[in-house]
């Protein structure tokens, strides 16, 4: 029955332009009726596919919105994670800088301490070498002074001691030796 009604409407829709062109002077009535019939036919036959299309499209749009929201949340999570990593990286860099400064300062102080110790060692070695050289020089001077004194005394004795003085000195030496007790407690000449 619905089909028959629709067929009738379809025939009327095709017939209406023919009647309107016949020239009865219908004016705007027939085109408006013609448009209404066309809309009614389209609404009746196209409603279900159109509703299905819009429902399907709405489902796709909702799915796309859910996917976009999910992707946005994931992106925000990743962004926050990277922000934390960047913040952690800044802290780590500052910590590395501080550690490097501390190590450099400690190394500088160690180098200065080593240099001071080396300078003190060189100073003490130099002082010891100078003292040793002074002792050696004094000993050499004493030896030379003693040699000169012996040479002078020998020259004086040669010049001033006569043969009689020499004879007397030898006699006194022999007498002293004879008077000196022997190591075993007994006198030699007695």
C-alpha cells in the first residue's frame, strides 16, 4: 500500500511539471507542490540511508574524538615525562658542574701542597748541601792551616835549632821513654 502511494506521488511529481507548462496559469503553486513532493519522496526513501550515514559518521567522529583525546593525554604524559627529564638533566648538569668545581679546587690545592712540599724539600736539600759544603771547606781550611803550621814550625825549628839542641831533645825523649811504665805494669829500664 505504501508502495502504491509512493508510485502515485512519483507520477504526480513527474506530471506536475507537464501540467504547469500547459499554461493554466497556476503561477507558483505547481512548482511549490512539485518541490514538496520531491522533498517528501527524498525524505521517505532517503531517510534511513541518511540516518544510517549520519549515525555512522557521528560514531566515527566520536571515535576520532576519543582517539584524539587519548592521544592528547598520551602526548601530555610524554611531555610531562620529558619536562621532568629536562629538569632532572638540569639538576644533573648542575651537580656535575659542582663536582667538577670541587675536584678542580681539590686538585689545585693538592698541586699547591705538592709544590710547597717540593719547594721545602729543595730548600732543606739545599741547606743540607750548603752545610755539608761549609763543613768540608772548614775541614780543608783546617788541614791547610795545620799543614802550613807544621811547615812553619819545621822551618822555624830548622832555622833555630842547632845540633846541640837536637842532641839534647833526643836524650830527653829517650829518658821519658825509659821512665814510662810498660803496659804490663813493670818498668822497662828499672
